[in-house]
């Protein structure tokens, strides 16, 4: 047509995206033409087809619903307004009009599947999904109801002419991720880091779109256009690209896995949390059909909304999540709903969900009843950074962890005029429990007492004559043992905790595994060697457990079993250097460690953008500390001083333990280790968790698994039980579904001591 070119504006369609602010996206004719022609070549459309147009005009899927059938001579069937929300109406019109092709937003597809409305639709050939992440459960249910119908997963923002990738769900295999596939014609998809460097295979980054489909920008929003529509130099070529804000990764087959929004990462009580990760965990439950997880900004808390196929209660769901996720990722509230409300575009209406909740009734917070309870609540609010809590609130449910406990401990002891330990707070994570313990500890309750320079003892009410010695990792990380110790004490088992110097006391931390083992073994022999014992250690504590085990074995102490949790972590130290942040040739290990330590804490505690390791180059450890403290934006001078003290002690102790660990694993004779195990009849359990997920901020999970397996093969531990945990907080053992506590108890039981 004279005077018109392919780059002319075709349409403007408004989208709020993740910002909630409407913005008009300007798409061109060449982009739209490319998208429609690709769809026709890929899926085909003819006069024998009937396409159902049911998507509201404000959603860009409606564009292809109109244009594709019309240019191919197919029938275009218009659904009645709001008809896309009525499963029964949709079944009737698909059957009556013999619809062959139609589109569903995944949330709307769930509504259809939940009412079994896809059974018996003989005319249907192809269903397309886009607009939200398609789930594995939706694919599986779709196959049941419509086994002869194709289901295609499309991905694309409004800013790139409807869709830019495609994937045939017939490729889906149970247990594998749902993909968004490969780019459509004349589109290039890139996965990039924040520094605009391409990500390697299977490394997550931001999805970047290049090619003919990229829109002009936003109508009359020049600054926003300049922010999202940019030029990038890729392989020596200048490309016009759109930065989606979505996170994904490319696999070895060149197909893309969608992970979530980068603004779907929220910060709750100092922790960065991926909401999609929690949703994926919920959907792994066989009785959960749909869910969404939101952050309630008013309460600074996570909230889950769940649609179940069978009766579940919120407590059971939270327990399920606690078995798979760290406590800070478990929603404070779980609401059971019959269905998830949808927007006019068929997406989940998250705003409506938040407004529908009565949190006060659900939380059942017990307010403080006296001056001491009031003061303790005030301290907890200040340290945890929360607005609401009660004397029955669980410290860990509110985002607490060992470092925060350490900050809190001395201040609580001042208020209570007590000498509570970290282990006390792990065992009694609410103000109510702590006060009940303080008030009743003299009348026969299970109590924790210091019995040596580095040992405390959890004394059971009735002893069965057997003890467990638990040795934490660097920084006295007792979280891993908190549930175990309570269970064992309830069963009549005495529990001894080892405390490393330099964390809970003012002694200098030790940087030698052998010296620590000699010191701890001497105290253990004096205190509890007359009764049979189990020894367990986590991370560096596992190496100590092994060395203590050797010393006690030579002294004829009756050891029932040895438990090593993530013990061989330090074998991958060189891999850590490569994965996290390559050490500079001229840099000392201490400097490298210091940068890594404060970078890791910044990921959790900094307000705003966290620091990278490079931000600490050239700084002394004390300067790094002050830089981190400043980024936390604390206002209370007393709290600032407490944080400085706690972080500094943690830095010194963990540095000493890292040095000890490196030295130990560089010098230990692995064949002698194997000889010790093989010459002993003591059953040994080696546990490995999957917290190392392969991201750039953690050790590669597969590499870690291979290195540890190689170590075990090398020392010939044929008789050792090698147990792979799905996560530190799940504690589920391979096939037999036992947790660590039960495993320890079972090993004692097998020795005919604990019934």
C-alpha cells in the first residue's frame, strides 16, 4: 500500500505488567505479521478450523485470536462477554460450534480441568496456553481429560508482539521442569547476567528478547522506554532488545526454562525469597491443585492461598513446607480457598486475595500480659524487624535464625536475669515457652546445663542410659540439631552439645581440627564415657566427630554409631572459588574469604541492592564490617553495637574454622580414614543435603555430589550408609522415610538399648 511500510504502528495495547501501572505498548505491523505467519507455519489453520475468540480485547492474545482465523479463511466464533470465566458455557460453545483451536491462561485452564469440562470434546485439536506459568499438574490432568488434544505452552510479553517462544507439552516427562521452549521465527532469546554478560548453560539470568517482534516502546513514557528497550552489543553486533524482567535459563538442548520474575523475588525479614520457588514446592504436594504465594506488605509476611483436591489443614501444609524449605520461606499464613479469583484477563487476582483475608483471626496472637512479656516482645520486634508478634509467636516462623538469636540472647538474659544459651532458644522458640521454662526449671522439667568448658547437657526427665554428642558446624550452627535434641530428650536420651570457642564465649577460636578434637574428646571422656554414645557432626563438626570418634575408640568407649552431615563440604573449596567468585592471583586467602563472608551477609541483611565481593576489595575486615552495618540502616545505637559484636565474633570464628577445615582436608590421609572405618564395627551414616543448587552463589550440586562420592569410593566405605537428604530442613532419608532423629534412635534401638 502506497505510503505505508512494515514498520508502521499496528496497535497500542495497554498492560500493567508487574508494576501495576498501565502503559501503552506500541507494536508494529512487521512484528505482528511475523508472529501470525509463524503460528500458521507451525500449527496450521484452514477453512476446516474454528477458532474461539474469548480473550478480552485488553489482552494481547485477542489479537491473534481475531487475525489468524480471518486471514486463513477459518471460522471465527465470538464468545459472549465474560464467557471465558464460565466452564459450563465454554464446554457448550466448544461442542456446539465444533471449535478446533482455542487459548487458555493457565489459571483459567485449571478452572476447566477442575470441573472436568474437557472430557468428550471431539472437535478440539489444539489448546494454547500463555500469560502465566503452566504447571506440571495442569499438563498431567490435561492429558487425562483430553488425551488426543495438543497442548502448547507459549511465552511472551505484550512488549514483543504476543509470543516469542513455544513448547509442545507432549515432551513433558514427570519430574522434569515445564519449559517455554525455543524462539519463534526471527526472534533471538538471550539469558544475561546483571553485567550484561551471557549466562552459561543452565545458569539463571534475565530473559532478553531481540528480533523483529520487539515493540517500539511505551506510548508517551520515554524514560520507561529507555529503561526497558535498550541497545546491547552481542557477539560484536548492536541489537535492539527488550529486558523482560523474567528469570530463566537455557538447557543443553537450547530450550528455555522459565523460573519467575526478578521482581517476584521479595525480601521478608532480611531474607530474599523467590515466591515461585515456594509455589513450586506447594504444587509438589499430591493433594494441592493450585496455589499462589504473596507478600503482605502491611505485615511483612508471606501468605499462601491453596486449592486442594482433598481435605488438608493449614498446619499440615506448613509442616509439609517446613520439611522442604528453610523456615523463612514458609508462609506465615496458609488460606484454603475453593478457587483462585481471576482478573478479566484470566490471570490470578492477587489483590483480591490479600483484601479477602482476616489475618487477625487467623494468627491468634497472644498479647503480652505483664511487664516482662511486654519488654521481651519489644526486643523481639526490634531484632526481627516485625510489627506484630505475641508471646506465642515462633521465633523461626518470624524469620529468626542463629545470628539473630545471638544478637537477642544477651539482651534477653539481662531482662530475665538468666543465663539462657542458644540451645535453650532453639528448643523453646516462643516467649511463652521461654518463660515457662524459666519459671519451672527447678521442678523436674527437661533442662540444659553447662557441664564443661565446651559442653552443655540436655538432661532428660528419665534417662535410659545412653547419650548423643552433637557437634555443630562453624559459628555453632545448632539449627540442624534443634528438633533432634528435643525428640531424643523426650525419648530418655541425654544430649551433649559441643560449643566452639569464640562464638558463645570470649576465648579465641581454634584453627586446628586436631587440637579442637583433643580438647573436646577429653571433656567427653570425663563426662559421659561410661555410658554408650552416638556421635553426630555437621559440616566441620563432622570432621571433628570423626577425629573424636578415633580418640574415643582407642580409649574403648562404647560408640553405637557415627553420623556425618554434609561433612565433606571442604573438599570442594577450589570449586567454590570458581563458582562463586574467582580468587585473584595476588590476593591472600584471608582477603578472599573476608570478601565472600561479608558479601554473603549482605545478601541477607543489606537494605537495598546487596554488595558484591568486588565492593569489599581493598578494605580491611573491620572496614568491611562497618560497610555492612551501614547498609543495614539500623537506627538503634544499642542494636548497632550488638550487631557489630555478633558479626565480628562470627567472622573470626568462621574464618578460623575455614582455615582449620582447609588444612585438615589438604593433609588428611584418605586411605587411613578408610582403614579406620573398615576396621570398626561402628555403623556410620553419611548424609548429604541439596542446599547447593548450582547457582552462582552456591557450590554446584552435581559437582558436590560427585566429589563426595569420589571421596567415599576412594576411602573404600562399602559398609557406610550414604544418605542423600532433599534439604537441610526436610530430613527425609531415601526410601525408608526416616528423619535424622529416627535414624539415630534406630541405630540405638538396633543395639538393644533404646526400646
